[in-house]
C-alpha cells in the first residue's frame, strides 16, 4: 500500500512522541490499521485522514482525551476530526 508524504510525515511525528520501548510495536500497529482502513474504503493510498483515524482507533479509550491536543501539536485542526471522538 502506498502512503502519501504527508501521511508518512504524520506517522513519523506520532512515533517521535512514542516512548522508545514501544515505538516499533506502535508503528506496526498504526501502519496495519491505516492500511486496513484505506483498503476498506477502496483506497490504494494512505492519507493523513486515514492515519488520524488509525491513531484514534489504536489509542486506548482512557488516553483518547489527550489526542485533540496532540493533533494540534502535530499541526492539525482537531476540530476536523471531532467525529472520531464521538
């Protein structure tokens, strides 16, 4: 599956904030989830929106309240992704 540059950059930004001991597992989890989501939507390329959706889905429920702030820190408008937190 292809990834656009912005999606890959976002993934790397997420991983840079992830503690080193769990970074590799988190990368595999995010890539697998994002690619599955893209395939389910009939896409052949992973974009930023798909990475954000994978990020939310792979974050434990108890930690999701922190994600809007992390989205903002990654340069994204958390308001655009509010539907993922409903």
